[in-house]
């Protein structure tokens, strides 16, 4: 009788991937994800059509005041941002920097220093996707990048990332591990780790990331910046490399909610930033997510959520607690969706130049070969069921609040994360609270709320109905005003430089 390794090797060879010597690595990785596989197999299949991701119509912003025609850059100009970036090549934040400060261009971004995740085309820059293959210099911008330029954004470089956007540490084997500027002993998060780190380090005001299971919100939470995953496909992905197309979102990241909103407006192609802010939270129904989203949580994260809801109630919101039935199955649904789609999206690279892919990403792409199509379809039916249950909750609430991460950013190199009495694999621990909103396409924003005693960010997640992106931003901006969090780039610089010397 053939061993399981021989079966896997033979099946992979039959599919055209003749690397049977790697069967042991495939088995080890499948073992890590055995809980997700067992969960999906055991679930009954709903009598529903498969979920089909579809673009959401964007609601009109309903803020007070007038449109903002010039958002400014705060205290940071492109030349000083670029100079600061050049001071710290050992932080591995960029894959490529501009040769010279970009010329200021007219537009409401007014020369705002912006970084672009190296997963999309940027005119004059190679596109590497953070991988070992030689990137070709691009002749045109991705659509969102072109819109940022048109609005006056000053692109100072392309940001490092977790290879192929398939991971959450941004420990890149080709460009180096992205350093977390606010907590150097902790991961920067991923996959948009370079974008978040550049903003946190004062090397940019804002940047573009992508998010398939949390890849904007996780690094935003680790580095203490703002990250918005918009509603599915309200922003175009033309020119952005696919990872898992029904889960992929492109979105803005920034030092403040105000700058995040300005970049979002630019990425939408608007002529100005619309009136979107709220004076208070009066009249809003805000629900804290319990159940799956609260058990377990690090005590400091739970305390932050308590404080958020108390602040919202004092500001006029009608607050409640809600649970979403079946959310505990979201990781299994996500696993079977992302594995199949990511392997398909990267099949040519995996076939032609597998040696150019780092081990952690390569093995994840390879195990996608062994997940049968019926489980993918089952996952999509369960995904529709989950989306409908979230929509039910959002008929009784305008905004949902939960943590971005169950615990503050994990230590660099930790294979697992202990939260309460539960020990999770690193990737599972980081994505559990973010991935449900990729599955359902809802807008979700990570906002810094407070810090631990040693300065590690503690962040919350703000979620709205599909299309209610401006409302999510407005609530985030108001909570930002109420939060104890205050950003201090000089402290960030001292922390990072002290660590580098040490």
C-alpha cells in the first residue's frame, strides 16, 4: 500500500507539479490546518447557492460641514519623508525608493507623501510582489495609483510586504523582515507590513495596501496606524496582483482617520474630499460583537473594548451586544476559499519558478493542490449563509465593534500565540477577527485606541453595512477624538534607533 506521502507526490505530479520530495512539508502544513479541514467536513451543507462576490454600491457620505478641497500633509513633506526613509534601510520597509522627491502636483492631496504596496503597478518602478522573481519596470500605474497621482499625491516608494501578500508577519526572505517602528520586538503584521511601518515611522502620511484576510487591518493594528478595508470592489483592482480574487480588497492606510479618508476619496477618483465627519455619535446604533469575537481576548484588549463602548454611549450612541451565529466556522470557510484561489492565481509562478518563492508561502500554495473542489463549493455556500446572518445583525445595528486582534502584536518569530488558555498558530491568531469581513465584503477599519504599558498598540475594529464606508470612517474619526491614543513620531524614532543600536 502506498504511503500518504507517495499519494500526495503522485497526485501533485499528475497535476504537473513534480516535486514529490516536498511531500513531507505538505503533510506538515496540512496538519497545522487540520482543524479547519475537519470543521468544514463536519458542517452540513446549506441549501443555498454559492456566495458570489459582487461589488457594493457606495452610500453617499452624510457628514456635516463642507467638502475639503485641500487636505494638506500635516508636518511631513515628500522631501523629508524620503530623507527619513533613506536613513533606515535596515528596517526593510521599502522594496524601492524614489530617486528624488516627487514634484508637488495640484490636487486635494497637496503633495501628501504616499507609499504603494509592491503588489500593484507603479509607473517607473519594478513590480516584484515581494517575491524572488525579477520584477519588470512598469510603464503605467494601477488605476488607484493613477488616481492618487491625479489628486496630488507624492509617491515616494514601493513598500515591502509578506511575499505574494500571502502571510501576516512581513518576514520577507527576499527583501528582509519589516521592522515594526513602534514595537521593534513585535511583528509589523502583514501582508501590507511595509505600508503600515512606513506610516508609523513618519516616512509617509498615507499608503495603499491590500487585504485578503486582514492584510490592511492586521499591520495597521500592529504598527498603530489607521487601515480601511473598504466594501468589496468599491475601489478598482485593475493593475493589482491577485491573491484570492473573491476575497481581495485594495484600500487606504494613514496616520489619522482624516488622512485615510482623503486617500480613500482620491482612490475613488473624487474631485474633493466630501463632507463626511460627524459631530457626535448621537442616533447611531452601535453593537459590540460577542461570542466568537470575545472568547478569548487578552485582558487589555477586552478593557479597551469596554472603554470604547462607554465612550460611544456617553457620546449619544445606543449601544448593545450582538452575536453572529456560525462565525466560529469563518476560519474554515476562509481557509478553503483562499487556498484554492491563491494556488490558482499563482499557478504559473509555482510551475515555472517555484524556487523563487520563500518556503512559508510556497508550501501554502502547494497545499491548495490537495483540497477537493466539493469543499470549495461547500465553503462558498456556507459563506453566503454567514453573509446573510451578518446582514441580519446589521438590520438592528448601524455599526459593529470588535477587536482587530485577540491580543496585541505577537513577538517576532513566535510560531504560536497563547491567548487565555488557548494556543493558536500565529496565522490563525492574527486573522480570526478580520477574515469574517473579507468573506462578507463588509467595510472594516482598524483604529488605534490605547497602548500596553510597554507601548504596543491596542486597536479596535469598526465594521459597517456594505457600501457604508463613509459612515465607518465618520464613526472612526469621532472615536479617534475620544481615544487615549496619541501618535508621537519622535518617540517612534527614538524607540527604533535605540533598538537598532542595541
